[in-house]
């Protein structure tokens, strides 16, 4: 997918004007936020598990090369073929070569953000492979020809009516708004594909270094069917998905579903270790593991390395007031919300992703819900500073912020400015509220108004009543 993050502001305008999107977003993100809070409240040990998860991720990143080498060795011992791609182009080439060598013409794919990141599907299609998305949300957006708009709920932006129409047009199914009926239709179309596919493609939630296992955490049976029915399984994962030990997994299984959907445990947890052995009733004869770097080892060396702790739960998206308002497509690339606001500029370059770290109110909600304690607001500020240092900020904004800093650090000037602005703002009062401001300042009042300044400024009141407590006046 070609990045369009530089158009974030334009994309956001479109999203804000889309009433169907607004309804779909508030319904789904609200549901996720509520479910997460309820499930965390119901689990008193959550904070301890969160600290342990953050500690294990740090331990992993501190010796990522060692853990990856161990994973590679253990996976190969159990029959897997491990490939390492330095960048997206290499990942595409390796995947297409695997498909050609294995004689695959049909592949069923479960959800994988890194496969989206490297644009896997077009490369496979160019190699003569029909790729069918089998996760329900991904199946819907593949029919619609759209990219995902959420890490765990790719079709979050679609209403049930839109999906019904889509199935009517693309699958020749009768129009219905009954969700179980829509699911049945998708299942009917996918079942035949699962049975005929020569290759199953999956992502990986975790890679266990000491056993060479690929772990999938899902709520749909498609992950299992796609990884054990076809003769070949190709698992694609970013190199940061490795964890040192299988014994660490329960910590993340407590964190991930609670943070993502508010579930105590997801419907399916699959631990896939090696190829089918003699006597096994099912499993792939060939297992290819494609580990993707694509800029991650560079991130690991720098000040943004903590972003590699991410377990892609989507909690930061659901809680973010910016994501809640504009949805995932406005971010212009694969990753959206607060995680996307950091990862996109790091993976696609700051000139492309520069608007995204500014798409935050710095309220801190994302860091509060992050199950592995990534300090997202701190990373936004670092990226904003980099943006300024690289000359990517609008000069008017830099000048304005310098002026703001100069005023805020001098009490006398601040007081004088407050007086002047207090008098000027009276020009824009309407029933005790400021509803309109001229020129660029109209950005503040375009979507909301705010209370008019108090008739007597706080500083004046403070001087008058300093030291006087209300109860001894
Ligand atoms: S940054 Fe944290 S909250 Fe956001 S997706 Fe990653 S793990 Fe989840």
C-alpha cells in the first residue's frame, strides 16, 4: 500500500464529513474501550502482569539478535525453512519465490499487519497466486478493495448495511442485515477456498525462541484452518515478534485479549511448532517462516526502540480521541492511531509521516492503556522535535511556538497579553461564549466554541485575595 500519510489533514476532513464512518467508529471503539476497562477491573493482577510483559519485551529487545538466532535454530530443527528479508521488496520476492517453487496457485491468508506493510498480496498475485483473505474483516475489505482501518478490526469503518450491499454485489448473495446470515455467507465462500488452497499464509503474534514455535491468537477459526489444511504454511512476522521462552507466553495471553477486546482469553490460541510429523493427523508438510526486518533493526539502535515492544493489541487506537474521530484510513498507511503515529514515520520516513505525531492531544490515554507500557506521548514529542530539526515544520508554526515560549516564560508579558486578548476577545463573544475567531485562529472555533474569559482575570483575583482562605474571609 502506497503511503499517503502526508495527506493526513486532508484525509481527516473527509473522514469527519463521513456520517456512516462516524457512526461505525463510535459504536465499535466505544464497545472496545468499555470491554477493556471492565475486563481489567475484573482482574486485580493486571498491573503486575503488565509490568512483567513490559520487562520481558525489554529483555527481548536488549538481546534481540541472540533470541532471533535461537528461534531460527529451534525452528529449523523442527523442519521449518526460515527466510530473513531485509526490506519489503525482499520479503515480496521471497514470498513469490516460495509460491512458485511450491507450485501454489491459490493461497488462503489470515490477518497479518506485516504482510500489509510489505504489500505481500500484489506480489503473490503477480506470481500467479490467487490470495483469498480469510479473516472476516479482511475478507470484507478485500471485496471492497480497501486497506484495513484498524489493527484488530480491519473493517471497523464499515456499517452492516454497507457489508450487506457488498455481499449482494460481489458474492451475488441476497441482501440481509442479519449478522449471523452474513457470517454464514462468508463461511460458505471461504470453505471451498480452504479445501482447495495449496498454501496458507498467516502472521504471528509471538515467536517463541526456545521452541521455534509460531503463536497465533485469534477469535476466528480461519487461522487454524489456513495453517493446518493446506500443504504449505507461510508465516510472516516482524523480527520484534520473538519472545525468549514459551513459558513467557501466558503473560502475553493475559495481556493481549484483555487489551484488545476485553476478553479474558481469545477463542483460539494456536502454538504451531514445526511441520507435520509422522502419525500427526494434520498439519503442513512444508513450513516457511519469513522474518521481516524492514527498518526494525535501525529502530532498535535508536531512541525509538521501545515502539518495538508493541504487541498490536489496538487498545491505543480505541482510546485515542483522534482515532475515534477520524478512523484508520486518515492515517494513510497500514498502521493507524497512536502506534501508527510513531511507527509510520519511522518505517516510511519522517517527510512522509510527519503529520502523524502531531495527531495527538497528548492526553496520555494511549500510554495508560498500553499493555507493555510504551511511552507513546514521549515518542510523539521526540518525533515532533525531529520534525523541527529536519526543517519539516511549517515556519509559521515554529515562529508561533517560539513566541508562545517567550510569553509563557515571562510573567509580566503574559499578564499584559492576557489583558489585551481579554479585551480583544470581547469582539467575538456571543451569549458568554467565543464562537468565531478570524483567519488561522478559526481552527479553534471551526468545530467548537469555548467560554468567554472571566470578567475579572484570575491574576487580579489572586493578587487581591492572596493568602485569604475562603473559610476565614
Ligand atoms: S502501542 Fe501498546 S496499546 Fe498500542 S497497539 Fe501496541 S501494544 Fe497495543
